[in-house]
């Protein structure tokens, strides 16, 4: 199959969204831009289309998909909002939607079990990208995981989508580089004694600090043996380039291993490691300025770029775990947990 790439310009993005709408209504899957990463979209209520998403990505069926809505009012098409958390859901969505916050809510029977991997809950968000929102307005709820092969780095540009899915899907809409560059924050909300309890299931662009205004925030605890996992699909080895990723310790001296080639990903480009070796490739997340937001936007792009130089190992300078640094270190640790 030939994959068409259409560039969404200021003037014609509505027409292009229309082309995606036609394909989605016909049960096809297409790659669409969002503000976080590119998504591989299908009509969430069409079981066959959803099955295509899993087969194109090579994604295991136990990993549930996020459903993208046009707006707040569409929640009821796919999910229930329990009365005891309704105020919290309203406040959070008013503040962060459209935007990179995903809520896990009890699912409605209309949502195929394949979307939610058989869970009684469904993950929903309203993307801030006009193309994804327009498509969700016209087609209805859109299931869309990141548009990469399973276990690989999420794509933040069309080049990254095509590197893995060229020839496998009929259409990619090019909305430029994603402005967040990291997947949405996923939360679960429960009633608490004084205020709602917000559990972060996946850290992302909406930070713990920002969520604190809306309740007591906690991090999902890793499941113990025999327990059902609270964060399905968050397998340790995820977001992995071909090279082995190794996160450096703050004070670590670098000694190369004989016969191994190394690339370096540093924060500002002024680390003590810059000159420690003749790296086969070298990049800085936020050159000179050291801004976490800039680093977040560039993280996946630079991991791909370094991987293209085919090093055995990509060494990464550790980041401060505040704000969006939490999400970045989460992705880096998952990348690093891949077997060599
Ligand atoms: O920013 C994003 O969220 C991007 C864009 C395309 O919207 N999407 C994305 O989807 O990152 P994906 O498939 O790569 O990650 C979805 C993850 C699953 O792996 C799982 O961890 C979580 O969302 N998830 C989905 N449904 C869930 C549920 N019912 N309960 C708990 N977690 C769920
Ligand atoms: Mg993904």
C-alpha cells in the first residue's frame, strides 16, 4: 500500500481532515498529528478498524488504547462519570482540555473490549490539535495509540511516523512537529476524605505540580506479584531505540568498553562527559539554555537521531526530576530497561 503524506496548511487543514474522516468512516487507520505525539487513529466504535490498529503496530492485545474526543460533552458517549468524582472531572477538564491530560473512567458497553483490553475502564482525552479534534467531531470517538511500532519510540514528526509505518497505512496528515513531544499524562480520580485523590498512571506534560491544585496527587505504585496491574501497557521495556540506553550517574566517570561504540545525549551540552570520549554522535536536549520544556519536545527526536548513527550504546545525562523532567526520566528508564 502506498502511504500518502498530506501537509496540513493553515488554509486547507479542514479539507485534509475531511480526507481522513472518509478513510476512518470506511474502517481504515490513518496517522494524525496531536500536540503530544502522532497518533494512529481508528473509529473507536468499529471493532474491525480497532483490530487494524493492533495489527499495524504489532501491539499485543493486552495494551489498551486512548480514546480521543471532540469535547467534554462527548465523554458520555464512551464513559460514565461517577457522581462522587464529577466535580473533580469537571474542574480538571476545564483547566486542561483540550490538552495532554488523559482520564481513566468507567467504560460504557458501546466501547469494544478490544479498545480497553477487556478492562472495565476507558482512557479518554481531548487533543489540542485542530486536526484530531475536527476528525473526532465528524467521526466520533477516535482510538489512537502513538503511531509507532510496539515498544518503539513515539513519533513527534512525520519523518518518524514514516520510518516505521510507511507502506502500512493509506494516509499521514503532516501537522508539523508536535509541540509537547511527550505522551499525555494519564490519571485516575477517586473520591478522597477531604479532596479528590489523583493517581498518576503515566507522567507526562501535565505535571504533578499542576495537578496538586485539584486534589491529593500520588504516583501509581508498581504492582506486586499476582496483583492485577493498574497501569496496563506500561511495560518496562518501552520507548526503546535499537541501541542500548544507559542513564549515567551524576558523578560517574566514563570508561568505554573495548569494541563498543557510544553516543551521548546531554542536557545543555556542557556536561563533563562532552569531552570525555570521541562520541560517534552527540546531542544536547536544550543546548545552552537548559530548559526542561525544550528538552521534553526534543527527547524522542534526538533519541531517534542518535540511534540513526548506529551506536551500541546511547549514554544519557540524568535530568532533574521536577516538572516535565519526571516524564522524561520515566521514558528514559523504560528505554534503558531493554535487554542489550
Ligand atoms: O499523548 C498520548 O496519550 C498519545 C496521543 C496519540 O494521544 N497516545 C498514546 O497512546 O500515548 P499509547 O497507546 O501509546 O499509550 C496508551 C496507554 C496504554 O499503554 C496504557 O498504559 C494507558 O494508555 N491506558 C489506556 N487505557 C487505559 C485504562 N483503561 N486504564 C489504564 N491505563 C490505560
Ligand atoms: Mg505508545
